[in-house]
C-alpha cells in the first residue's frame, strides 16, 4: 500500500518534471530555475536539446511507475523490475544531490525538497 502511494507520487512528480522540460524545449523563460541559472530567460539550444532528452527520460520513468501500480503492462520480469527500481533510486539520488548542491538558490527552493521526496519514494518502491 505504501509502495503504491510512493509509485503514484513518482508518476505525478515525474510527469510534472517532464512538462517543465517540455516548457524549456519550447522556449519558456524559466532559465532561472534550470541548469544552474545559465540564462535568465530562454535557454540556449544545447540546454533545450538536453531538456528534450530529459523529458523523454522522465516520461519513461513515469511509465515504469505506472506499470508498478498496474495501469501499464510491465516490460520486465520481477528480477529486472527490482534492478530497475534500485537504478531509478540511484537516478533520483543523483538528481537530489545535484539540485541541493546547486549554487542557484531559486533552483534549490523549487526542486530541493521535491527531489528528496522523489528519492525517498523511489527507495520505498525498491524495498
């Protein structure tokens, strides 16, 4: 039950991050909140292309956790699923460290606690 709640939270949060990445790709002026505040407005093309790749990653992660809940058919067997869950926990650990060690205060305030919550949820699912 707790793992299902954590999976649901991860679906919601990863889809929200994917939408933010899409906004960056489309040129939204959110440079203050992404990539260490490289730009105050629209990000340069290399960061927007990175955002496109990140959007695809976060959509894939959301799909994995939708399969955890049972809304999608799982692509992996139980052993592969367990490995993937710990891999995603590591991914969220990396995002938590990067967001919370950023020199950009706006980025820390917006994403710091969210990334920690995503990490804890991923660990709950992996257990």
